[in-house]
C-alpha cells in the first residue's frame, strides 16, 4: 500500500511539473514594472534621474525577452528589478524637484528681505 501511495504521489508531481513547464508565463507579469516606469517618466525622471530610468527600461526589456522565451522566473526577477529601478528614479526625481523648489523659495525669501530692507531699513529685518 505504501508503495502505491509513493508511486501515485510521484505521478501527480510529475504531471504537475509537466503542466507548469508547458504553461506560458503570464504577460501581466510586466504590468507593475511598466506602470512604475510610466510614473517615473511622467514625474520627470528623464531629466532628473536618467540613469536609473535607463536601467529600469533595460531590465524591462530583459524581462520581455525572458517572457517571450517562456522563462517565467528570470522574467519575474527582471521585472521586479525594473520596477525597483523605476521607483528609485521616481524618488530621485522627487528629491531633485524638492531641492529645486526649496532653492526657488529661498531666492524669493531673499528678494523679499531685500525689498523690505530697502523700503523700511535694515532695522525692519531685525524684528
């Protein structure tokens, strides 16, 4: 009895493995990476994080290649790496934009201080 259970289990495992090997990978595997890249592009990553954006695109293309060749695990890994690179590009873009915004506000503040000093004297700045 024990031998027949082992044989049955081996047959089921072999059948399941064969079924998985013949099923093509899900093309939606790339959706998260594509969405992350689009988000980074829309935020301005081409200007502020071009290297990270390029890496994301390259990894996405590698994932597509793996997907086209029915290599699900490498495709998933490459797609995940593409999404991470795109998220990094987005974060660097937002940081650069925040620094630029801060610099502009500091210039505006300095201009206001200068105008205030001209209008009311340096003493107005000391209050």
